[in-house]
C-alpha cells in the first residue's frame, strides 16, 4: 500500500467517523426535542364532545397560513384546565349547547411567527377580515400582538358556544373574498358558533367582551359563555370575548415551546 493510499484511506475513515457522530447527534436531537410536562393532555382525552376548530393549523387566520408549531389540529391544555372545561361543557350540554375551541396551548415558536408577521408591514393579505380598521403599524402598541402569550403557559384557550345539533363549518379557501369580522353574522365568514357580534380573532374594539355597542342576543351569548366559565375558575380577557384562562395556573411563569402534536405528550403516538 502506498503512502498516498494509506493517507486517503485514513481520511475516508476519519470522515466516516465524523458523519456517524453527526448523524447520531441529529438522531438524539430528534428523539429529545421539547416535550410537554406530564400534566399536559389532549382535550379530546378528557372530553371528546367539545368541538375543535384549530384555526392556526389552517390558513384561515390573520396571518393567512398555517402557524409554526401546529403540527396537528389538536387542543392541548394542562389537565386542570381541561377538566374544568369538561365541567363547563356538561353545564352547556344540558342547555342544548356545546363548547368549541379555536386555540389552546400555543408554542412560543407560534408567537414568534406572529411577531415576524406583524413586523412585515407589506403583508396585509388578511386585513379585510381580521383587522380592517386597524393600521398594521399599531398592532404591538394596541396590544393585538405581543412577544409572549399566556397561551404558551398551557391554561389559556380561545373558545365559543355552538347550538346543538352542530352543523360543520365549511373550510376557508385561500384567496376567497374577505368580509370584515364585525359584519352581520350572515355576511361574514360562516361559523357554526352562536352570534357573538364578531368573528374569532377580530382585531377591533367591538370584540371587547362587554363593549356597550354589542346588545341583544349577541350580548346574551357572550354573557352565557362568560358566566359558565367564570363559575368554574376561568378568567376572561376583557379585550377578547373568546379568550379565557383557568386560574390558578399550574405554570404561571413558564412559556413552553413543544409542538402541538400527539408526540409532544406523555405516551403520545
């Protein structure tokens, strides 16, 4: 064997070793990615009757595309929040209604996606539906977008009420004409929710839970949701009729970043 051949063979052997280590590290990273604490659960395992329309898994949201971190359309919550939501569901079922969640646990990477979108002032594709009266330069100042979200702590959810029997909501088709989220219910994007006065994620003061301009059946529907949840330990965000947090939060100071997927949960598959 020549000196050159030995050198080449040694180089190949060394390169193979480096590749093996790199591949092993990648596998280890894949297997040890962020996971949820054991007391996080899929809502479906606690109450399979609560409807789930996970908007950020779809392009029908203010960004206009699936949001980072939403690998599957499932609602994940701390067990305490999920069990309290189950109790609320039992109360509503007796009255001929069901809960429907739009969003639950939200990973930090999703919040970061929102922030990047808000900073891109040229991207206003969904303005016509979700923020027709708000200048995009004011999204941070007006509190519609922030660098941290209570959703990332696992006990906050966005939800509404649907009258039974529930009719399915048709899917959104990207590029279809947009109608303001505060338009009359029969004009805005169809939703099987009862009429709450605005659609979900409406960046407008009309979405404030107790806005005095919202009266009649719309106000009664908001108050039904509010009274049902508040009696079980939930606290409403006054600026969003759909936003509730279960108190006391098990993780009041922790912002998680595991993906929304079954694999993130203990015993996930």
